[in-house]
């Protein structure tokens, strides 16, 4: 057990990337608007997406190579498709997580600057942390952040059951599967629950980098223990945030704003008012650490993916670690600048930014899932996934495609 605990790292980076907009925004809103019912959505999303998230660390542990190398075995078309999907989502994902973090920072610091300006400052800070180029620093920092996040969220969650809040059935909306507005919210909610599917690629690269930085290869048992701690811990915190929204906001008639700074203020103020002023900093720290960890890990992961994809595509294109780092930092800067530009010039509200990012991730999820199934089928043996896990994966793909078809139908009617 001690060796497994020491191996914790990539799974917590996964959690840091996953526990963000899907939790602090979408899960809280799900509880605030519909009560506890969408806990079922959280559970189903985690069950039917599980094989695809586990694929990254499992494949790296067994095969000794990352998922990008695996996709390249399917053909360069598969690697090109992953590169295209990554580029198509990198600005919206980074912008969505950063603008929520910026709203929380403005509220906590009690300052009033434009969200895009605070987003720029936060991205500069994240760039500085990552530019130190010590994976161990990111690894250890995430352990501290996850501990703070877990403690503060659980304290607030328990306290919410004892809050004295006036509620009325007039303000209690029942989720209706026949209501297109409810279904569109559900699709956006599930799109990032627990995270975009391409995080499996990020996790694979983090696992590989963790092994390299520690100078030793984690066993399959250690790798899967690390993954499950992050994955199911993410699920538990999603339920906590949803139930916080349901316990504190559902039935009160209060509506959460679409603007990042206003939303952040509402979120913290409502919790501290309902639970007591003592809860202000508990909620503030939980919310900010949630979003800062996501901003940091996203800014690390996407440049890492694109740099490695270029190396896998053409091994001669990157001849040294220095050249690799230069390329990675260059991509990191492009993503930061592009995200800030998107927020400053083209996005009117936090809701708009979040919806764009979650819907794009939702629409591209079946592609990542099918590539994963092809890789498992063609380049692993029968013992790689158990029969029940293969069945769950197929059901997951069918459900994803079915939801997309329904989404397209709703948008066209």
C-alpha cells in the first residue's frame, strides 16, 4: 500500500484537470436548477466513460508507450485526427476554464478588472510555474492542491445539510426529458463529466513523464490504483458540488449569473450566507483551487500532446530535449494568447464560453472513444480489457452517438 501511495501523481493531475468547470459550474448549476436527480447523470457518465479514461494509463503501463504512439500504429490518419481535434478545442477549453478562475480571483481579491485581463494574469502565473520545467514541481503542487480541495469541499458539503434555508416548491424545477431546454443543459453537463475524453491522452503522457522523472517504471497495479483514486475521487467531488447546489440554492428562487465575476460572487456569497460567514473562505478556497488546478493542468497538457504528436509523426523533427521544451513553451504561449484574445474579443459571457467548450468536447467524444476501441482491438491482446469492460465501452459509444443524434435533432427543430 505504501508503494502505491508513493506512486500517486498522474491520477491527481487527471483529477486536477477534470475537477473544474464540470464541477464548480456545471455540477453546482445542475443541483441548483434540478435538485439531486442529475446525480444519476454523474454516475452514468463515470461508468460508461470509465474504459476510455482508464485506457491512457493502462496502455502506457502495459505497452511502455503513450497513446499517441498507439494511435500512430493505426495509421498516420489516426494521429492526424487527434492533432486536428486537439487544435480545434485547445483555445475554447483553455478560455473556458481560465475565465471561471478569473471570476473567482476577482471576487476573492475584491478587485474589479475585466475577466480577460485577470485571465491573462493567471495564465502568466501558470506559464511561470510550468516554465520551471520540473515535472516533480507540478506533481507535488497538485498533491497539495488536491488535499486542500478535498478537505474544503467536504467540510462545506457536510455543513450544507445543517443550513437553515427557506425553500418553496414553486421554485423547484423537475427535470423533464421531454423539455428541450433541460436536455440541452444535460448534454452540456455530460459533455465535460467528468472531463473531455482526450484527457486519456494527457494522462498517458503524464504517466510516461512521471516514470521518466522518477527514474523507475510504475507497475500496472500502482498505475491503476493512482488512476482510480483520481477518477473516483473526481466522481465523489462532482456529487458533492451538485448536492451543495441542491442543498443551498435549489428551491430558493435564486438564479446563477452567466457572467464569470458575478457568478463567482454569487456562488461564494450564497454559500457563506446560507452556511454562515465562517464558510466564506472555505468555499472561496475550494472554488479557486478547483479552477486554478484545471487552468494549470490544461495549459501543461495540450502543448505536451502537440509536441509529442509532432515527435511521433516525424522523429527527426525534434532532436533534443531543449528543442522539445522550446516547441512546448511556444505552443503554450500561443494557447495562452489565443485564449485571452477569444475572451477579450469574441465571447460575451461565461455561459457562452462554457457551452461552446462543453458542446465541442461532447461532439468530438465518440471519435476519441472509437479510436480507443480500434487501438484495443488491433494492438492489444484479449486480456487487456475484460469482457464486461468491452461491453461497457461499446454501450458508452452507442450512448454518446445517440445523445449527439438527439442534440442535432433538437438544434434543427
